[in-house]
């Protein structure tokens, strides 16, 4: 038999106040640009063996949807019929 006791635990969480696009440098405030922040793309990866970025390099980028479309738009396959 397991006996339980109840205890109150205080938790502090961080939530983003704003995000700055690494391409256009525009700051998107969570209160004013809530929908834009939902469409931000956070690229996080690590360079593998022989990577042009360096072996084991940490690569990061926060990019707004406008810049993503401007920079990679012609290379992206956009299918509005099928959702993940």
C-alpha cells in the first residue's frame, strides 16, 4: 500500500515576452504579435562530422515567417491541402 501526503510546491516558469528575428532584426512582442510569434521558426541543429559549420558546432536561428518566405520561399514545397 502506498500512502500519499499532499504538499504545495511553488513553480516559477519562464514565458517569452518577445522574440527578435535573426534575419530582419524586428522584435515581435507577445502581447501585440501573438499570431506572428506562433509562426516563428526556431532552427536548432548540431554540425556533424565534416560539417561546413564545424564538427559538433551548435547552429541556431530564430526567423519570422516573412523572412522565411523571403529567404527560402522559392525552395519550399507548400501544400495547403495536406496537414501534418
